């Protein structure tokens, strides 16, 4: 039933770079302030949460700002990464996120810019049947 997702070998360097940035907003070494998160996001960023709700850039920034006040020691595991160039300098990265009690499939559209990688879009979908 599941597709066999194989990243084009020409994208292996991109895949490795992007894997280091996921899960998004969960790498304190990349920043923990609202300004840090703003730098990571494209101005057009939006998200579809695991709930199916759509969230604006400003809403996500507000949530991230509040969350950064309450540091967490949660350890999340990622696997099954796949990268696809969808248009020049724009890449769809998909993977599975294991949060212990919850497994989600994640999709992030990343844009390579002169100032670094920017997140354009993100979606999380809960896996019901494991």
C-alpha cells in the first residue's frame, strides 16, 4: 500500500542538510526566540496541523514563543526521510516523526535562499493504524 520513496541521489546533500533541520522548531541550537523562528520561516509560511486546522505564520510564531518559555526534554525520533525538488531551490521533505505515544507523517516545503533555508509550508498527519 505504501509508496516506495527513494530520494534521487543528486539530492543526497540537500537531503542531509534538511534532515538536520527537522523536526522544525525543535533544535535549540538553531534558535529559541521569536526572531530566530521568524528567520527560519518564509514570509508566506503557513501550516496544517495534525488536527487538520490551518495556522498562519503569526499564530505559529505566537505558539513557538510561548513554548520556548517551557523547555521540554522530549526526545523525538525521525525516520523515512524523502526529498523531492518541486521547483528550482524548493524542496518537499517528508518523514515520519515518532513522539512515543503519537506517530505522525510530516511534510515540509523548504526554500533555499541567499540567507539560508526557509520553511514555506509544514503539515503533520497522525498515523491512526500502526
